[in-house]
C-alpha cells in the first residue's frame, strides 16, 4: 500500500478495497448494494475521487470455447482491476450464443465464474430472428456482426432482422476514418437514433505505433487509424456516447504467430489511460463518468413510458434529466424505472382529493419531490 491523502473515510473504504497504489491508481469497493470506484489522480489538486463502478458494454470473455485466452473469472478480475463493475460480454464464443440453449450454458458458466456484475449479448444469425425475442429480456442486447472480424457470426443478410423491432441492435463498423465520425455527427443532428462507442486504443494509439508493437500484435478491428483519425475522435468527443474497451484477449503465442488474431486486452488499462488524459487536460472526470456510467446504463434509444411513442423534441440535446422521484415518502421512479409497488398506496392517497389539496396548500409536503441532474 502506498497511500497518502487526506480523506476522512478512507479507512472505512480500505476495509472493502482491492488495491491502492500509485502504480495501480484505482480502488474498488463494493458496498451493500452499490459499487464505487475511487480514482487516484496524483497530478491534480484533487488527489482522490470516487465514482460509481464503471460499465463496459463491449468485452469478449472467451468462455465457452477459448478459455486459454480468457474466461469469466479472469476477465472479470481484469474488469475489477480496471474499475469496471459491470461487463457486457459479446456472443462470439464457441459455441456462439445464438439461442436459449447456448445462452443458458453461457449464463451458467458466467454465474459460476464472474467476480463482478455481468450481462450477456446474444448474436444474430441468419436463422434465429424468430426465436431470440423470447430470450431478449435475459440479455444485454443483440449483437450483429456485419463484417469480417474475430467471429463465427458474420451476417450476410440483415433483412430478416428488420421486422424484429423490440431488439436492441448493436452494429459495428470496420472502417475507421475521419469521415465516419462526421457521418455520425450528421446523423445525430438529423435526429437519427444512433450511438457511438469508442475504444481507448483508438484514442491513444494510431498507425504510428504499429512498428513498435509489431504488425501481428497491432492487429485489431477496426485497425488503428492515421494520426488524423485519432485526433478526429478527440475533436468530436461530444458525440461519443460511450467508452468501451472491446477487451479482446488472445494469448501471446497467438498474437506472435503466423496468423495473429485481431484484438487487444483493455480492461485493466482503460481507466489509467483516461485518467492520464484528465491529468493532461484533454478530458474531465465528468467526461469519463458520462461515458462509462451514465450513458451505458441509459441508452439513448430507451423506450418512452407514454403510449405515444414519439416526441417533437427528437434529436434535441438537453442538459438535465430526472433521476429519482419520491412521492409521499415512497420512491416512485428511479434510474429509468417506475416503481411497481406503489399503485395501491398512491391510489388510496389520491382518492382523498380534498385532503390532498389541503396538504399542498399548507406548504411543501415533506418527503415529496423530484431530483434533477444539472
Ligand atoms: Zn468486439
């Protein structure tokens, strides 16, 4: 341990901590129902800060099928070491997760091995469009591989999927140039429901780094871009919704072999890299929390509650949202979920209209109110 900063409740924190050191500047702590991350910023006036446990929506944990590369246990240990407390694991395993049976197998393995929270994607194939909606509630979403990558799930025809409206669909682009990020900006400005995820290796590495890494180890999809591509990401940070590692581990032997598979491990290095960018003044801590906690848990395409499934404000950027509503002492809405427990209580109270008006006129009814983020 190598800790020296004035923080009153650090002792309490350390009883739950995994690691603190200047070499590994992240502390994880899991309290009763919430996960938090503490980040040590040795070069900033604020040396220690804490945030919610981070959410990585794009990892490959290789189990089942390639556990010499990674498994649920080692992958989620890496997640915790990187400040990530919820991972969303991709379905390009062996067998691939494409139906209820393969999902059940993977869930069993994940339950046995995972050291942090997890959710599993299912993969789109040419013949499973009809069966996946039945299991969609048990998944993180639907992954479509639209191009060649490290996968047995490449799709040649997506038209079958156009009718499966309820599924949350994640696509992935393999070309990575300045024009792509500008295309996403233009789409967002037109109100198209598109979100954009960027991996730290595309923010911190470019083709200038390939020779030092070696051609084989440098293989990744999308391939590292030119320096101007990398800079374009920083310049357009405002339209990037999430950071995600695309943690894609392969063994050293494989990466050094004749046909090196694409992908880098990233879970343990993401946060230290991003904190370095904070120290360099290129990012703020809020930028990190927004893209690794707030946005991943609140997809931009979340279904509205109203039956009128549209808004005249489609595509308008706003700077506040309701986090929690407490109604007569009861939590009625929190983090995008409406409480289902309160109906009887509320209807009983609502029925006495005269009493309700008396309450409202007599001043602020104590525990009722809303919270708004700024
Ligand atoms: Zn991936």
